[in-house]
C-alpha cells in the first residue's frame, strides 16, 4: 500500500479498520501504529493474494520473522530463569514451548483464531498449525511495528506470564524413548541407540547417542547421562517422525 | 565471582585482563563492560570448571543464547533485504549462514580461535565446531553486556558486512537431491520423494514433498515447484544424515 493510502486510511479509518485496530490493541496492549502489518500477519496463505508485482502475499514471511524473535526471547527468558541448568535443558524446554501444540493453545488463549483470514474454515481446519503460525506472524508484526523492547515485553507479559504454565511444561516428563520404541514395534522397524563417545575428561560428563532406525542414523542426542542422551535423541526422532 | 571481586578486578586489572579486554574490544568494537562474560564465552567445555555449587561451567549456555540471537538478527536482515522472497528462501539462506562451516569460517575471520580456552588443542581440534560455537557464545555475551541494539549492530557491521559474502552463499546452488541419491546408492538404500498434496487453490501454488528412505519418512519439503519442494526435503535429509 502506498504511503498516501496508508496516511488517508489512518486519518479516516473505516469501521472495519477501527474494529480490527481495537482487536489488535486488546491482544498487544497498545493500539497498532501500522495496521497493515497486522492485516498481513492474519492473512493465511489459503486466502493469500497476488500483489501487483506478481508476488504471493500471506503471513508466511512474518511467521518466519516472528518465529525467530519468539525463539530468542524465550531463550533469554529461560537462560536467566534457570542459571544453573545446562543448555540441553534450556533447548528442550524451549522446544516444548515453541512447538506446534503449545503455540496453537497459546494462540487460542490470546484470541488469534477469530482474526485469521482463511479461504475456507472447514477445509483448512485440518492443517492445525494455522493459529500458532499466525501468533508467530503477529509477533513479527509487533516487532516491526513497535520495536524490539515492546515486542519482548509483549511476549513475556502477555503470552508467557499470562498463558504459559512453565511448571507443567517442565514436569511433563514425556518419555520419548518409549514412544519411539512403541512406534517401531507397530511399524516393524529395528531400533538401536548407539553411544558415540563418552567424554573421558573428569569434569565434563557428557554422553552422546545416535538413534538408528533400520541401521539409518536418524537423530543424535546429548546429555549428562546415557539415559538423558537417549531421551534427547528420541525427542528429535519424534519430531522427525511426527510422533506426537 | 562476587560483586566486590569484580569491582576490584575492574579497578585494578591484571596485565592478562588488560590484554584480554583489548582483544575483545578489537572484535566487538568497544571495550567490554563485564569481562567475565567474555571469559565464560571463550571457555570450551573441555577446559570447563566446576563451580563452588557443583555446576559445570563452560560456554555452552551462552552459545545457546547467542545462537538464538544470531538466528533472529539474520532473520530480520534477510526479511528486510529480500522483501519479495518467500519464507522458504529466507529459511534456506539463513540455514546456510548459521551452519557449522560458515560459522567456523566467520569465527576464524573475526579472530576467535586465539581466544578460546581448550584443554588440549590437538585432542579437541577434531571437534570442528568449537570456534563457531565460541562465536555464538561471544554474541550471547555481547547481548548480556551491552544490550540488544549494540549486539545487533555488532552482528550486522562486524560480522555480516565485513566477512559474509551473501552473493556467494545464495549462488552456491547445492544440489541436495543428488547428494541424497548418491548417498543412497552407496549405502544401498531405497529412496522415494512422495508428494503430499498439491494445493489446489489458484493463488497458492505450493508443493509439499516427503522424503522416504527405506519407506521411513525422514524429512518434508515445501516449495513453489515440485523440484524446489524436493530440494527442500533433500536439504533437511542432508542435515539429519550429516551429508556435507
């Protein structure tokens, strides 16, 4: 949209714009400066448009940006909240927070679904990462609209503090190894957890494990015990095999 | 280190501290405020210490933080530099920038290797991601020491502008599909690229492909053509199988 169109739109907003602006303000806590960013953030590719220059326009680029911002803000949050946990713990807890399920739930709690523009709600409902992705796109829009510090505060105050139960996330002791083993039995696959090396320096007690499925190395895990390294490798295999 | 010890150290630095402070300043462009952050960032786990409270101390936590910051800054950089490229392109170019090889080269260019504290240079040399990881840890230290805006500028000016040849990175047309096929022939594996769905909406021409190895779904790819989706899936498989 040209500068003048945006300017006119800001001076004389339509009633639809006013409502949308209110909706966004209720999510991010302040009125948006550049409404078109949020419009783009809530535009699913199924309803995507082709721009004058022939480019496909949807929220996927903003989702890419927002995903990176969310990952970083959560990384810093966990880094400071758990000063005595190693990077394996931090990585795992973050991946539980930014995974598809958690993001979809957060998006629903925050009130994203009503705002997302889809072509056909029933058809696209099956693709269940739509709302989590839109939440990430909105994070990208907030960053571009109001800068890093505001966006960081938005994530920490409006999302993490209000809607995320970190204790539950940490204590959900998902046994990924048994998930993979169960799957392998059902699919008649051979599974092996193979130790790569056991660091023999006295102060660094780190284990590394490769998970092989039918002799094919599918993932690697690290941890302070063999069991943890196996869980880590199994977690990554679950992500690859989409066992959730 | 206690506050008073740090304070004393700042007031009366040892000659070793003064030299280290100079070295860091020559990398980040300003003298460090909190030297111990950079000390931690250059402490590889092979030379890691056990703290008084029994925690293993090394640069791995800072590496986790710095990795997230780098990913985000590069995401924003690419997002703004390529306004008409889709998220698949942005994701791929970013992964080429933040991969092990590129980071190691960047670390060498920036002058990280001389600073890293290892237990035994020869023994640990084989683990070739040490310096790239230390670069990420230093990015984490810069963020904590001097805040987001300084850190972002450090990454963009001192790393991206000075040492990264983006054109080469983009034009390196790695043919991941042929890499995977070659590997499969050598390892006597059966490979299949299976189309998941071809979105039939007129405006979104998106292809999705699953790569199966011996009937095991190993990765998924997306793209605006079937060929691109296959390359995308093959790229991910290369990462999983460590074919570089």
